[in-house]
C-alpha cells in the first residue's frame, strides 16, 4: 500500500542539481508518475557531474533521479513553455528550482497555472527564499553552509573552515519540500484545492543550526569548532585506538560510568572533574586524554566490543565501503539492486523508511535523457507530425 501511496498522481519536475531532484525522487518512489523536464542540450547539470561514472553515466545523476521519466523541452521558447502549461492542466504537482521570478517570466508562475488547474500543488525551491534582498541570487549547498554558519562550527579548532561533505542543505531542502507537498496533498483531500509550497536552501540551513542558535542566544558566546565532538556533552566524540578510531557517545552520567567500566578505568567515573556532565564538558581536553590512554591500547574492534557489552553507545569509524557491506546495513536492505539495460549492476540507497515492517518505495531506473519525450507528448494529444516539427525546430529532443 505505502509503496504506491501516490499512485495516480502526476508530478512535473522542472528541477535540476540536488535539492529538487531529491524531492521528486521521493515522490516517485512513493508511486507518483514523475515527468522530468530537461534542457534539450545536456539536460540536468548533474548528468555532466563526472567522474565518478557508472557505465558512462554520472553517478550523481543516477543517485537522484530514479523513478522518473525524462522529456527534453526548451522552456526558453514559447512552444516549449506551452507544452509545460498543457501538461500542468492535468498535473497534480509541479516542482521547480528556478530563481524567483524566472518561472513567472516564462508564464509558468503559480498564478496562471493554479488558476487553470485549481487542484495543482505548486512547489518552488529557491536558494535564498522568495523575498528579501538576496532572493534573486543563485545558491548551492556549500554556499549555504557558509552563509548560515554551518561551516563556522565544522572542523577542528584552529583549522580553516570546511564544509560538511554530505549535501545536507540540498537534501534537507528536498525533504522539506516533499514534506510540504505531502501536507498539501492531505489538505487537498479535504478542500479540493491545491496549495503553494516554498522551500529554500537558506531556510533549511538555518533550521539545521537550531541547537547552535539556541546555545548562542542562551550564552552570548559563539559556538566553537570541536571536530567530532559536541559542545553539550562529554565524552561525545571520536577517540583514537591502536588501529583506527571509535566514537563514544555518553549522553548522561550513567552511560559515562559504563564507558569507564568498559575501558578498564572505573575510577574516572568518580573523579571530581568528571562526576557530572557539566564538569566533563568543562574538562573535555583532560577527559579525552585520560580516555585515550586506554583506547589507544585497544584495537577499534576490541574497544567497540567492550563498550557494547557494557551498554555504552559507540561505533567504529567506517569507510563508505565498510558501511555498505556491514551486516546491519545489509539486513535492513538499505542498498538495493536497481538494474538497468545500460547499468546491469546498478545499486542505489533505498528510502530510509519502513511502514508496517516493510521497506517503503517502489523504484524504477533513472531515465535516459529525453527517453520519454515522444511518449509523453503523444499522451498529451500532440500528433506525430507536430512532434517531428517541434524536434526539427529544437523545441524538444
């Protein structure tokens, strides 16, 4: 049931790069029919973000664009924009990631499209939001990590700022957009009318900083860069071992006692510097040195085994390959097979969600550029002769 929760709904996807495609991929995995509208010359930018490649295809594009159909339409032409307007008449959802004002300039803004189709859910994803002095500017994930302060708290103290390697602002924005669309679908079931949904990279970045903002407002002190550590608890960071690293997370005093027991230093739990969390936070550097005096005599595997046996939260530091191949990840089925004629061995990361014990998501392979142009236009009632003319004029591909 949940794999096809959005079955029967049609989504027009006018997005590219990461945030928008991640949003529409989620909708497609839930069963919606997603029509990805791409530029005739090159398509989505991420098709050319390579290497790395999978059988000549951009791995980034493949990771963000499954469960979709692809058509190539030049929105810069009136004929191309008219095709999208026709598609929007019967669409349930439209998602775009153009700069504010760009869709309106093409006649694809919310007012005309929603007036022609009152049930349409219109979602716009932007960089800096729909209003304000920077609304007209473009933006990317690392740019927003810099703007919202994420980079200022990432890395080790004294080192240059670094970005979080995961595109958490982009993918978070895609999640928020998808959540807004789901809420609009629920509202439409009650009212019969669509809604406008707006999400932006800036707003997502600021939301990720919630705890840091609260800390600054409470103390007046700017947060420090702490590497792998967290400012509110200790020990709560990576520790060196004989052959690697282990992350130890003692979120309360009881768990700290278990950590000390597991590492063979029970006396640290009664050390006046470490008895309560607030003291451990103040004395973090000394605590790290005291604990590493024990962890560095152990292998990472032995440290993890001892800590888990004592009930202390911890993890070895895995590479991507080690995480993918871990028995726990394999048991959960998070790495799924999604073979295609072009990439028979394609594997993807599944939706991280289960309902009633079943993995949610019904996936289909990422589309070739313009693979569905003719079929979608014929479904729209455009004749084969008209399709051929539009292709000769470069409106479609």
